[in-house]
């Protein structure tokens, strides 16, 4: 019976330490802002904007090419018949 009480007491102590460390770590993380994460998000946002700017000419040229090919096929079929 004593062994069971000792096991339960040690489990309560371990659980108490776990809860205390969780509370302390969350308060420590909440105290200071994550400046590194903010800088990373700014860099990713700038990279996305750069890629968007580079992609628009490609999208427009592909759209014009597809329309041109479909019109060529349409008029070539009319001319052949």
C-alpha cells in the first residue's frame, strides 16, 4: 500500500511540475514579440509580390497565344471548307 501511495505522490509532483513549466513558458513567450517571425513574414510577402509582378507578363502572353491559336484554327477551318 505504501508503494502505491509513493507512486501516486510522485505522479502528482511530476504533473504539477509539468503544469508549472507550461504556464511559465507560455507567459515567457507572450512577453516578447517574435521579431524574427515578423521579419520572415515581411520577406515572404516581398517575395510573393515580386513573383506576382514577374508572372503577369507570362500570363498575358499565354492568354494571347491561346486566343490566337484558336482563332487561327477557326479561320483555317472556314477557309478550307
